[in-house]
């Protein structure tokens, strides 16, 4: 059976039963903001026809990993996943706009996930005690690892080495910080990141 093409209707069909209409409006607004803010950007990866993939697919993909695979359906986390690159990669979306639209918790998470400045980024993440923010970073990293097949070898090597050398420790910390009721989910996320990264490393070593 052919997998349906991902779109807005399919995305929201997953979460409509879980939220009141007002909360769904917030998530829809974040979805639109992310799509607009990154409208001119594309990924390093390409599709089956060799065409660059629009950047928004990464943002939606990270949110879908959170929803479908980690099985955390939390409005602020979904919004943060959709906007996690907005401050470092767009000129249209500002911290003030995000805070006004979604509140201080969301803007704090988005700031924490932003490489502004890039120097010291991993160190800042390691000092964080926000397991939700680290889980979103995990979804971001897992999407990127799965997306490596359509990128050049040098970029694949860089991403895999960075993940194994630095992010394994970060995601161990994520699991340690996670409340007991969510620990099985973040443990799965950590282990899946390791499985994919180690698999990519094995392919690169051939």
C-alpha cells in the first residue's frame, strides 16, 4: 500500500482528537508561521528526482517523530518542534513574536534550541534541565540522521561523527531528566538515535 503524501490535513488528523479548538488554532498558527518563515529555504537532501527538498519538511518531520514515534502529544512541544529553527534560520520570526503568540515556555525552548551564538551550543544544551527541549532536539537529530541517504558522503560523515561524539551523552542526560511516566518514550528515542547513527557509521565504513 502506498504511503499517503504528508500534508496539513493528514498532520492535523493525528492530533485533532487530543486538543480543544483553541489549542488546535495555536498549533495551526505555528504550522503556518514555520511554513512562511522558511518558505525560501531548502534542505541539503534531495528527492527521488534530484530536486532539493523544502526546509519545512524537516520541521514537520521532527514534529511527526514526536507525535507518531515518541508518542508525546503535547501542544507546546509540537509548537516548539515546528518552530525550533525559526530564530537562527529566518529573518521574519522573532523571539517577541513567538512569545506573544505562544507564551514564555515556547520561546524559552526555541531559544534554547537555537545556535545563537553557535559557539558553546552543545555546552548550553548539556547544562539544560528541560527534558522536553532535549526530546525535541532528539526528534530533530533523528530526522536529520534518517535524511542522510540523499546527502554527500562528507556531510554524512560529519553528522554521524557529531552524533556519536557529542549527542549520545546529551540524550543519556535527556533520559535521566525525564519524569518516570515519560522515560520509556525518551529511552526509545535515545536508542533509536543510536541505532540509526551506528547503522550509518557501519555503511560509511564499508
